[in-house]
C-alpha cells in the first residue's frame, strides 16, 4: 500500500480529476470573469492541496476505511440477534455522520438552529436509516420499495414543515455522504452482502448510501415541525484579501491545524471503535491491524489537505464568480456556467472514485467506470444548472426535488435493481465536499447579487446534485437493459437459424 509506484498512480489519477475544473476556472478568469491576483493564486495553491489530498485519501481509504467497513458489516451479518445489529448500525451511523466535515460546514451556515442539535438530529437520522439499509440487505428487500415508502414520508412531512426548512433539510441528506462516511458505509454494505448472499442470491451491496441519505431529511423536517425556527438567517465568512503571497501562504498553513483537529475528531472515534470491536468479536491479527491504522493515518493526512484546498482555494473563488456574474447584466450566464462547472467538478470528488471502484469490482466490469462517471457528470451538470436558475429566479426547490424523485422512483420499476441502488448511491456520493465547497458558494454569490433569499433560493444545491444522478444513471441502466435484450434476441435468432441449417443438412443427407 505504501509503495511509491502506487502513490504515484494515485497522485496522477487525482491530477487528471482536478485538472479539468482548474482549466475551466483558468479560462473563465482570463476571459469573462477576471479574478483578483490573490484569489487567482490561492485557487491554484488550493488545487495543488486537493491533488495531493485526493491522492493520499484514495491510497489510504482502500486499506483502512473500506477494510474497517467490510469487517464491521460481515460481523454484523453473522449475528443472529437482530436487535444487536440494529443497535450497532444506529451507533456506527451516528459516529460516522457526526464526524463528517461537510456536515460541520452546513451546520455553521444555519445559525437559527443550535449546531449541536443540528448535528445530533442529522446523525441520528443516518443511524436509524443505516439500520434499515442493513436489514434490507439481510432480508433481501428490493430497494425500490424502501425508497418509495421513505420519500413518501419525506414529502408528507414537507407539507407540515416551514418552507424555509426544505432546502437545508434536503441539503443535509447530501452533505452527510462525504469523504469520511462514503468509503465506510459502502464497505459495510459489501461486508454484509458477502455473508448474506449465501442465503439470498438477489442481494447487492449498493443502495446503502442512498437509504442513509433519507434519514437526515426526515430528521430536519421533523425538527422544523417541532422547533419551527426561522431559517432566513445566514452566516458566511467574508472574502479575505491578501496583501502579498507570503500572507496567503501563511493563511493556508495556519488553517491546517484547525482542519487537523476537525478531521481527527471525526476519524479517531471510528478507528477506536474498530479496534475495540474487532478485539471483542474476532481479532484480525497485529499485522493487518497495523496496515489498517497506517491506511487511516494516510487517509487522515489526505482529508486534511483536501479540505484545506477546497475551503481556502475553491470556496472563495466560487463565491466571487457567483457574485461577479450575478451583478452583471448577463446574470443569466450563471446557469450555463453552473452546468459547465458541475460537469467537471464531479471528477474531483474523492468519494466518487471509491464508488466507481466498488461498482467495477462488484459487477466484474459489466458497468464500465467511464459510462458511470459520464452519466454521473451529466446528472450533476443538470442539477447545477437548475440550482443556479433557482438562485437568480427564486423558483421553489420542491418543484424540482419532487419531480426528480418521482421520476427516479418510477424508472426504478423498469430497470435492474442494481442500477437503482447505484444511481441513488451515486447522487449521495456526488454531493460531497466539492458541491458544498464550490457550487454552493457559487449559488450564494449569485443569489446575494440578485437580492434573493439565500436560505430559500441558494441552498438546495447539494440536494439537487444528489437527486439528478438518480435519473441519469437509471437511464443508463434502461439503455443497458434494452441492449442486453436485443443481444439476447439476436443470439436466439442465430441459434434458430443454425438449428434450421443443421436440420436441412440432415434431411439432405438422408435423401
């Protein structure tokens, strides 16, 4: 895992992921949206941090978070005590979600709700729905029925919750599936499936992230109904101008200790839980435990670098671009700009790489990573365009969210189940740090420039990014199903012709 060749490949892959969005911003800054020098330089420094961070995270996650998740999942599945599985799932879901950096950022944007209450409510929602997702795999329940019931509950609750709670509630569903939780949650599904599939052939390890994403939405809608706080208040840090390059460099390095603390606060409980859990259940051996801890340390360093790059390099640029375009007479250009940035930004999301690897492994290459990533990019692009349209027009988010999930659930009855699971998972995976750190500030900047309501009109970006891929990837599945059916018919026709030729030859020989 620690070989230089492997690390070099991971850094190269990260470079190829981050480079497209960097070039798009570079071209924009040299043409239609000129950036101040301090933002221009900090953006490229942030890109370097992101490349290094993504490479290290990808290297470490394979040997740590994924391994921990698979072990915990397989041990859960071995237990015949359903009550114990439920308790463990709720606990694991809670600590993993509470550790998610994206959730901390989203909570800080909403001062109307106490930060601790916000995080506890969302983490509890994920914990409960992680238990539901695990029971779905164990009892082999089709995911489309779980999603149908879950989103029916969501939209019924939305009728009673304040409308200004809607965007933040749906955003929370996407923010909880980020760099910290995705490798762990997906791997839990793999571990459970590896054991459960012995008794049920239709199980799949995807869809667990999708189901977990519903929990925070329901939790915050319930909080809105009970608490009824005014969500119109919004806080964000103002853009900071640097006097020189030295001051900018110091700002990056002075921010690192804060991110080190935040990431350690989230990652350490997971690692400690695993050490105690495996010691009680089934010790894995000192050598493998050392490898897992080493991988966790590498992941830790990678996440710190990645978050530093996103928050100090990309977030200010996103806010500035949104404000610049929103204040111009061609403010409508924010829609195609959002679509262009959304298409390329998904490639820079570290958790997407984890999902692509899992999909390729689980389907033995049947679903190519390129086809998956292209469908995902198209979905995020459309979502970003809709989000920017909302930011400058104030169209209610429910029009789009309800339509997206209604269409996605209808399509789920016509495609193979694995595509439905992957599609809803992909939406949650794509709505991570890059969506929160770049697309959301872009929408906030444009909304603020047009004098809109930021909490109602700009928020909801993460929610839309999570919803749209559920449609585009299922369309990929529908295409795959049609092509497979055609191939089967063609194969059957060839076999029929071959049989007829063989029978004709036999008759001819007899005559």
